[in-house]
């Protein structure tokens, strides 16, 4: 763990925050480049960026409150309003930003599925960097194990799976796959739905190794796995509809 990267007196630069910011800006720059090649003004991506930050934070915090209420109450009792700085759920941020992209595309009269395809590889890249931040912060850790690459955090009593690194590696691989596939897509929206399906499968698998959940549904599944299953169904339906529409045209 190395939660604080730099400290100047009482001023601290947290590793997680720096990596999350790096992921966001890298993703935006990449999306700007890809938008320019696809005939969409790069300024549109810049304008969208601020909305994405707000919607991601709000969505992630809402989901944390909904699914981890006991942790929220405990944190509030211990730290008060300062506790709100921690505790964010990726899928909440994902849903929040997805709705924002749909709203923004319609407001600015941008083809929504073309915009979604542009953003999909950036999302995988940014998320990968964010998960590296989780590793340095010591959150989102895995179950106990004795593998050669097992790690230990202050919150754990034994060595555990570095699930943050598993997911970071998976996201970086997904970024490479989406970047390659983008050049060969047959219709707008195909890259986006591929991302949704692939990440849901990745997350569903890695969740079996997570060790920081207090609640499991049906005795085995985490909240992220439940959401992942729903999103796979939605993605398959969405992909089928877009593919059928493209054939008709």
C-alpha cells in the first residue's frame, strides 16, 4: 500500500486520486482523438467531460449508499461528513455516466451510438488506471490465499488475492481488444455493447475472489455480480436490435 504519494506539510496527494484523474484525462484525450477521426468535434468531448465527472461521482455514491448502507452509517458515526469522501461503486458511476452520455448526445444532436463507441475504449483504459489506485489505497481486496503473488493490506488479517490488479489487467486487455475491434465494427453501438458484455463477464469472475463484501445474495453472489448479469442481458438485447436495424438499412 502507498495511499499518499506526496506530502507537503498538511497537504497530501493521494495515489488513488492521482491515478483516477490520470485515467479520466487519458480517456478524454483518447476519445477526443477518436472523435476527430469520426467527424465529431473534439470540443464536444471536452464539454462532455465535466458532466461525466459529476454523474460518475453522484452515481457511484448513490450505489454505495444503496448497497453498503451499514458501512455508510458506520463511517458517518466515526468521521462525519468526511466519510463521504470514500466509498464509491463503479457500476453506479457507469450507469450515471451512461445516462449522461445519452442525454448529452441528444441535446447536442450527436449520434448516440457513435459517441458510445468512441467512449468505450477510454472507459476501459480509465478504469484500469483507477483499479491500480485501489491497489495502492488498499480497498477492493480479495479473499485469503497463499499464492506467490498474494498481498497483505492493513484491513486484512492474512495474505489475499490482489483483485485490484486482476481487474486492472483485465481492463487494460479489454482496452486493447476494443481498440483493435473498433477499426472493424459493422455498426454503431457494436463496440459499446461489446464493452458492456466483456466487462460484466470480467467483473462477474473476479468477484468470486473478492473478500471485502459483507453481504452475498443467495449465499454466493455479490451486488456487482447481480448487476453484471442484468447488464449482460440488456447488452445482448441492445446489440441484437442495433444489428438487426443495420441489416435492414
